[in-house]
């Protein structure tokens, strides 16, 4: 996909893919994008969500213990922070395909 200038993380990210997705944070879903890079999976909230408290997060590919895909729900479990992140998408097949390719390839 190429480089994405990420205003939230204040750096340029070399992304393999970027998909619209919602990350469940606290009591509400936060709209944004899931970005797959060579070494990590990152969530970046859209500008509105960032202004009202949505947080960005990143998980290294090497620390991912498991990925569970439901009909529209995705759960990523990370060993690094012992946390499960719950995501919602309208494109479960695209997310499944991109995550499988990224995790099969592994970190560079």
C-alpha cells in the first residue's frame, strides 16, 4: 500500500494495508482504521474520535497470541500487555484475509 502520514502517531507509517474498523474502548466503539505493517498491527482513531477521547494502539506481530474472528467481531489477544482488543467490522472477509497473510509472513 505504501507510506501513510499518520497525524495521530505523528510519524509516517509504511503500511501493507489499511481497513476501516471500530475498536471497542471502555464502554463505546471508536471508529478508525486498522493498519497492518511489516512488524505490527495498529489502530488509529479517526479525527473526531481522537478529539473525544479515542486512543490509538499498536501490537507487535511477535506478541500476538491469538486472533478470533466472529461474524462481524474480531478479538486480538496480545502477550505483551495481557490484553484482548475487541474490534468490529463490516468487512470480516477482508480483515481475515489481510490478517492471515500478515501473521503467516511474520515480523520482518
